[in-house]
C-alpha cells in the first residue's frame, strides 16, 4: 500500500497513444521503435535521426523527467539533432501506450534493455552513445552509466540536466515540512553513484530552478571524479535564465552550444565526427 501511494505521487505519466508529427522536428526525422524488456513488455519510443552530420554520428540516449510522455519532448530531440547527433527516447513503462507500472528497479532494468537495443538493433557502439537524463531521468541515466562503467563498457559520456542528488533530497526540497524522506521506497541515490562514473561527465542546471535547486546539481558535480578515464575534466554549466521545466525553451541555444562543445571534446581525436558549427543551427 505504501509503495503504491508513493509511486502514484512520484510518477506523473500521460497515458494514451502518442501521434508522431515529423513537422515539429526541423533538424531530423522520427521513426517509431519498440524495445523489448526482460519481463516481456514492449516499450514505445522514437528514434530521431539527424538530417546532417557524419554517417557514424553519435547517438544521444535520453531519459526524461517524471511527467508527460515523448510527445512532450520534441524540443529535446531537436536540440540533439541540430548539433548533428541522432537520439533515442523510449517512454518509461506505464507512460504513453506502454504497459506496466513505474518504479525504480523496473526503470533500471528497462534502461539496460534500451541500451542493448541501441547496440544490437541500431548498431551504435558503446563509445558513440552519450547518456543524458533530465530531472528524474538523471537518476535513471546515472545508475545506467555507473553500471556500464563498472562492467567495462562505459558510454561516451554522461550528461545530467536539472536533476537531484537523491530522491530523499528532492522530496525535502519540495516538501520540507513532511518527514517522509526516510520512508521512501524509490530512493535513486545518484550522489552515491556518480563517484563511480569513469566516462566524461557534465551537469547542466538552471539557476532559477525552484523545484530542484541548483545546489543539488552542484552536489552531484562535486561528488564525481575530477576527470574521466580518458582525461576529460568534468564540467558544470549554470543556465542563468532557466528554471526546472523550461530549459529546452528559454535556454535552447545555450544548451545546444554546451552539448556541441561537450560532444566535440569527447570526439576531438576522431576526424570522422564533426558536430554542427555554432552558426549552422
């Protein structure tokens, strides 16, 4: 009962079929995908393919926040495509058309199923996949990246955007008067996981975020290693005019430049990978 009540308030899915509208994506095209999970579900998502960029361009594997569905995330896919990267966004179980019910252990297992889909079905190698997470998706992305790093197959990079240090910290920030942090079932302890990240790492956070204050992003940044195994230093990007839910709208150009620089640094030694220049978006 407690678990069901907590998850009802924690996850805010939009249910129903999501119609694809390619006209909303100026820099790429969408195609539907179905990702099988280990427990027999099939998760709907979109593979967003950039119109421009090298043939072996990187892919951004994006895990979104706790509300809505992929139809609400077209701005994010456009951002990735405009810098010359493909992208994959698969709705969580219990969201959009997807069967199942949300929960931390299920999301973790599904994230690995999505990762395998990228490698085995989309034929993108691990060192060309950048894992990104927004808000709740930052916790999902962090766990996936940590486990991949520990397995010796790290992603090309990890980007956390407007996320929390842990779910108890997030609940405390939103409901400081409710002493429920210790009783949370889904805890998402990202602050304990980022020290084990060996791939290039970046945190992006809105200075005006009143849902998850920027100090949570800074805590994650401080807990991460100073540099990746490949020698790239971690980076923290503060978006001065962005809040929590409007980053892709009010800071689109800043985010595109930030992502472009991050991706360019990761693939600096690969002449076949050239991100779109700042003037091309």
